[in-house]
C-alpha cells in the first residue's frame, strides 16, 4: 500500500498536500483499491466554499459510489478537469495526476486534526 510520508490523511481516506495556503486533495491508494475501476468523478466547481468534513464530491466505480469529504475549510480554486475524460487516473496515479481539487485553506489549524502517514498506516491495520 502506497502511503507517501509528505501528505496528511483523513479517516475517510482522503489525502491532502499543502503548499503555502493551497491544499491539493485526492483519494488515497487504499480508497481507489477498495473502489475498483473508477468510471466517473463528480467535483465541485472553482469558487465554491467548502467546510472541513463536508462532502466535496463523489467517485463512482464499477462497484459503488463513494462520497469524498474535504479535509479542510476554504474555497475551491481548481478542479482536475482531466478526470472528466480520464477518471481512471485516480486508479493509476492517486497521489499525482489523479488529484481531485485544490482548495485555498481558510483555517490552517484544521490541518492539526489530520493524520500523518504513520497514523494513517496504523488506522489501516
């Protein structure tokens, strides 16, 4: 299971990469593995305000539809348009080209509630 050490994680299997005041968010390798082949991704449009633990969008696979939750509060600054035509990028490269959205972080202290890689691995055990 791939769990990069430079990311933060949620109990609901989202990852977050923080660069300055911007968070890139996607689903973890574990999540994409459990979902199976992803066929559709529903993402918020840029400009939408989101709150931590609020539904950010959804991922549809051949098995099920799963909600994706925002790890932090803020404003969506970008959605990964490539996923519209190539939703399978979430399976092939969940931590790279399979990212879902970028959010301008409103409350950096919310990052303290997220798990580091070691805590996330322990939660998976």
